[in-house]
C-alpha cells in the first residue's frame, strides 16, 4: 500500500519513526531504515545530518536568480530563477531581449 502522505520523490526527506520494538529509527527517502534503533534525540540528530548532506548534494539552498539577481530558496541545480521571474511573461525583456520567453532565439530590441 502506498503512503500518500509522503513527500513527492523529488522532495523526499529523511524522517524519524518510532518502532514498537527498539525505539526510534531514521528512515531514508526510499523507506529503508538507515540508522537505529536508538533514542529520539540521537535519531533526530542523525536525521538532520543526513538531510543536510543530501541537500548539499542536490545543491538545495539559497541561490541568486539569473534574471533579477535576488537571492531565493532554490530547490536544486535545476532551479535557477526566482518565482517572480519565472512567472513573468518575458523575464529577459528588462535586459533588452525581445521574445526570449516564448522559446524563440533571443534578438536585440531596436532601442537597446
């Protein structure tokens, strides 16, 4: 049976679970026990360390936007633009490019 309360695979996280026999364990995003059984404090510390290492590998964290330069919380190496620039119709128009947001080859505008 699939647990629909788990995060999506791309955003899966390590978690601490209580097991009736033995105590607390750390479970990886795939659902396998990777540490424990142990005390809750020890399991939470190990879970935090494993998640930070996984986030560093995925390059999750603050990143400057390619368009506006504002710092935003990136979801990984694929996420290079902040939500505001991603939602705008043509994020490169402020730099003198016209039509860059519609998939065509960028061209310089006449006024730039």
